[in-house]
């Protein structure tokens, strides 16, 4: 029975599409840097609960290993696995980009897996799927370790910037092509602690990297 395919297409289709305009107001402390709230804390919590229920259904009876990409996944990962009512093992994989500004350089691994995933069913968790470069590199690495199956889970999908042929199996939200921070996502290691996902004002990242396009974060997701 373990060779049956995962039934995840409904999760991809049902992921909410977030418009560029959102009614929630940015807290006063952040209004000079964060233009608007794109996804509220309540929306995130509700969506993660729904995603978790589907993951539990799909992985029940399997030897599950959760692999999280550092560092932006931390908040998403914590809330996700708290809602997974099944046995699991957890490990982390780290990458860094050699290159200036918000665009990517060469991706190198800064942390390798500690657990053996050979023959196991892996859930790969990342914060945002942007260009697809990060997910592509990590998937290539994981496939070389010969797991039984790999399914991917991302909180945010920014399809407008995709350059690689890679998609996620579980998606929290489809978002427009804006530079987002908060709930683990950063710019220059700031804003990770925001409880919501907000849109950064262009003058914030353009001041640090003059003339750069709004690629998401320092590592190309």
C-alpha cells in the first residue's frame, strides 16, 4: 500500500490567492518600512491547520522525515509540525548564496542532514517558492540520498518569478510578485519576528542594494 501516490493535488488547487491589496493595517512600529500586511496572523494559522490535516492524511502509515530549509522556515515549521498528529523525525538542511545584493550567486550547502533518509518518505519544508532555484538544488541533493518519496511543502508560492521547472505539493498561499517579509522571512536578517507577512517598501531594499530588482531575500527561493 505504500506505493500508492499521494493525493495532494487538491491542496495545491485550494491554496488561497492573495491580492496585492490587503485591508489589515501595519502596526505603527513598522509603518515606515512595511508598506502593508499581505497575510494576517489569523490567516496563516487557519491555513496551516488545513494544510496539516491533509499532510496527516497523506503520510499516515509512513516512515516520515521532515526536512526543513534554514533559516526562514523556522516559524512556519514550528506551527506546521505542532499540527501534525503522527510520528515524525526532524532534520535541517542549510544553504548560502555567494553573491552580492538580492540576486543570487552560487548556492552552497552550509548544513548537511544528520538523519538517514534512505527508504523513507520525506516532507521537504521551505518558506517561499520563488525562482525555484533553492528547491531544485535541495531536491537534487535529497534524491541522491535515495529516499522512498519526497513531497514538498511551502508557505508561499510566487509563481511570477519562477525560472526553474519545480512546483510544490503543498502550498499555503499564492502571492503576487512583491517583496515579502515577516513570519520567518527576512531582508538582511531583519523582520523575521513579524507575526504577519508584509510587503516591504521598495526604498528599504533599494537603499541597501541600489538598482537591484526586488528578488526575494538573499537566497533565491
